[in-house]
C-alpha cells in the first residue's frame, strides 16, 4: 500500500469538521474519517480554540482541544521567535494578500515540509500566486 501524503490542516478545516452547521462539514467529515499524516501550526490550534470559545462556549473550546489531542498522526509546529521571523517575511512579501500570521506560518510549514496538500476552506492558502516554497 502506498504511503499517504502529509496534509497541512488550516483552522477552517478543523472548524468545518467539528461544526455540523458548516457547509463544508460533509467534505471534512469524509477527509477526517481516514486521515493521512497531518501537520498544523500552534497558531491554528490557538485560532480554533478561540473560535469555538467565542462562537460557542468553554465546553466546545475544550472539545476542540480534546479532538486535536486525540488525532493519532498530527504534528503541531511550535511558534517561537524564529517561526515569527519566517512568517513575518511571508506577510511582508505578500502584503497585498489578506493573510493572517497563522496563514503565513502555515505557508512556511508547507514550504519547509514540501507539503502540497492543504485542507482549508480559505481560498487564499496555496492560491493567489503564493508559492508553497517561499
């Protein structure tokens, strides 16, 4: 059997999977049913936690963290001063795009890990002329 290709997971993919009212929920339910190895940013985890906390409550935010913790093959890239410098370079380079710092960190991770697969509902990740190897 061929090895599954690693995919980067953006905040919007986690939200779409966990929020049954999301229009992308059926698609991400299928993807998360047998996921390949996954990678994400610590900023994505922070964004997701904050989203569930503000949109719902502490219980749903805690459920989000429990889901992330239970994923068997998820690598979470820490965010420190070195990662901030890398993400900031991308944010400055593509200042004409509406990229958050979490988006820029994700692009950095995908470029460094040579990850061509990105689970996201955001149209700008991997699009808009932004190469994955930045």
